């Protein structure tokens, strides 16, 4: 049996309503991949669902953490887990609530053949957001313009968590120096890739707001992300 060269990872906290169907949908579209779930001890039993599914599918893996420790640290653990396995050439990060639809994975894996990092972008031709109010759209657009200008990153959606990374660029990131533990991690790791002279590509996605469960983003996370952007530029960290 061929060992898949693609790992799809998602960080979860109380996603019992979504995680089972998401895993099934991904495997129905991409039988030749592995999935890693990083779960922060979800009280709703998300981890138990994944563990049950693992009993009959060796392509599925889980990291179970003792509590809610942050979006950024979850993905750092996922990246480090992936790098310990030599077979993964491509690493995809995505949300578990269907705002990042599995149907775009094929486009991302096609695009990554010609660059180091692929962004599933809401803000290029063909991309969009659905079920968002005007305030949220303005806030998201403004945050991306701000990040792109301050950090000089050549992509249009710096805050998208739907991404595909080539292994070679991930191996060069010093995760011990990452400061962000929340959603500002998305901009920090992108800036790290930029400082490493990574090449970027974007594919359009339609971002549909979650239908089940509650959003994990709050005002405190947004404020921390705003402050992190100039910090990254001033320190020029790698």
C-alpha cells in the first residue's frame, strides 16, 4: 500500500457536531491522505468521536491535549508531529466547522506544485464570504489590508487558516520562537515563511460561516492580532 504524502490537520474544541462528517467527506474526496485532529480535551466528546473512528481507519490520527491551550499552539504541535513522519510532503491546515470546505483541497494540492505555501483565499477573484454581516466583512477586509501592508506579505488573505505548506518550508521554521498562541499565529507563521523567501500562491474559496457550534474568535483575539502585526515587523523575527 502506498503511504500518503499529504497530511490534513485541524484543531478542534467542541466540534462534535462537525468532526465526524468532515473526516468522512475528506476521505471520500482524498483517499490518499492522512488526517490529524488536534483536540483540546473538548467537553462535548469530539476526541471520543475521533478515537472511535480511528479504530477502523489507520489514516486517521489524533493529538489529545489536556485542555484549551490555544489555536496557535495546537497547530505547532500538529506541524511538529508531521515533521517526525518523513512521508508527508504537503501539510494542509483547515478549520473543522466546514467554513473551509474539503472540496478545495484538490485545487490547493495542484497549486502547491509551483510554490511553497498556498492560501485558500476569500479575497481574490472567485473567492467570497457567505452569511457574514457588513461589520464582520469590513473588519476582516481591513485586517487583511493592514497585515499585508505592514508585513509586506504578497498574498491577499493573510488571516485565512485554510493553507497548504510544502514540507521543505515548514522544516525551516523555528517554532520555538513563535510568540502567538491564538489566531495571530496565522499572520506570524506566514511572516516567518516570507522571511524565509517562500513563494506564495492563492486559490479562491467561498468561506461559509459555520452552521453548527460556536465561533472561537473573540474581541480579545482580534486585539492581540492587531498588536502582533507591528511587533513582527519591528522585530523582524524568523
